[in-house]
C-alpha cells in the first residue's frame, strides 16, 4: 500500500465507522492495489465458501461497487441502467437477518431478523455462503422509465441491469479476496419474493452468494 492510499484509508476509517447504520465512502486502499486487468484476470465463479462471516466494511464496498453513487453531484451510479431506470434494489441475507441496501448513502437497513439463505435456492452451497445478495427489480420504477416498452423488453432490461451490477461485484470480490457466483435458474424466486413481501410488479432477478473461497 503506497503512502497516498494509506492516508486515504486512514481518513476514510476515521470519518466513517464501520457499522450498518454508517455511510461508508469506498477507499481504493481498502481493496489494495488490484488493477482492473488483475481483477478481470482473477474473475471466476466460486461455489465453495469458508464459514467465516464477511467483514461488514467489505460487504458495503461490494454493494457500493454494485449499486453505489459515484458522482454525488448528479446522483450517477457505478452501474449503467437500461433507459436510466435504476430499478435494481439489492438485499443482503446473512445469519444476522435480512437487510436492504440504501444505495444513496451506501448503508444497510434491517428488514427482519430472519435468515432466508436456506430458502433462497435448492443448491446447498447457497445456504452455506456467509452472505447472499438478492437482486430485485422495482417494476414500477422501470416501467415508468421505459414508457411504452412491452413486458418482454422490461423483463430483459431488469435482468440486464442486475447482471451489470453483479459483474461489478465479481470484480470487487477479486480485490477483496472473496469468492462469488451469479445464480438465476436455481434461485427460488417465489419463496424469496414472499419472504421479502415484494409487490406483484417487482421481480427477483438473481442471487449472488459471497464468502471466502476454499
């Protein structure tokens, strides 16, 4: 870690305590000196995870990479979105419960104390992963942005938007020495939607388990 990165890391740590209610401003030093090329070379799908919880500050950096605000003056986000819909909402499921990511402040709001990892997929490795990201498309928001689009176009747009955010998570996981994979067909979408009490016009697009690879 060079001196400039070390100063940025110390300044960020002092300004933003690592707590679920705290805003975390991502610092390049917090994810080391991994170049974009190295992150792309290291990107892979991992399905075997250690049992240790993922550090809270690391989770917030991953969430910022997926769906954070990188241009505060305009509200621009880290991932592009079809028709500028920005319909993707990310939930986090852990042993401590269920949380909703507030992308504007990069914070986590607790939704419930229920751990829904086990019902999220029939694949056993999903329930064993220390953290699980759940991607949800706010259908009302997307439909308003893509006025006139038919249902098929909206469904494609919702999945593309979530997939772009998930790719950012893949690259950030390389920098954080974590593993992940993106799951679509093996996700129990109906069970997740019921657990989240989603409105009928919102859909679960993907789930993404995260943990230290083994």
